C-alpha cells in the first residue's frame, strides 16, 4: 500500500458563505496531507481557495495503484463537498491528479 497526495481542483460557481471553507476543511481533515512526510515538508494545506473562486483540495489517500488513489480522492472530495452543503453544480470538480507519492519503497 502506498500513500498518495492527490490534488483535486474545483470552482465555486455561486457565492459561498464565509464558513464554507472551514466546513470543507473539517470534512477533509482525515485526508489532510500534513500527515505525510511530504505534506509536512511542503506545508500542503488540505484546501486552498483563490480570489477567482477556484480551489484545490489536497488529499492523502492509501491505495495500491495511482488510478485507485485518484478514484478514492475524488470520492472523498465529493463526500466532503456534500457534507459542507455543496453539490456538483455549486462546486464542480476537475480531474484528480497525483501530486506526490510517500512510499517506504526505496
């Protein structure tokens, strides 16, 4: 099993309430990349929101393969958005991309 850091981009298409980023970050807390050596070294935040209403979710996922990690990250992101009161229309997501691998294999 390998630990992957996956980035999932998205866009808030409607105005969001001020507490939405905090609710979203709380929903993603178990997948926070700070729990990996790479995430700590790079100071990766689980959620980054830009002034143009785009955002990036950075999630830590345990998986056997890259494609499985991307699928799991997308599932986690979708669930966190719903938990924060958002849906695919108010916060559509782009493709999940592997941005790091934290493996014990040398």
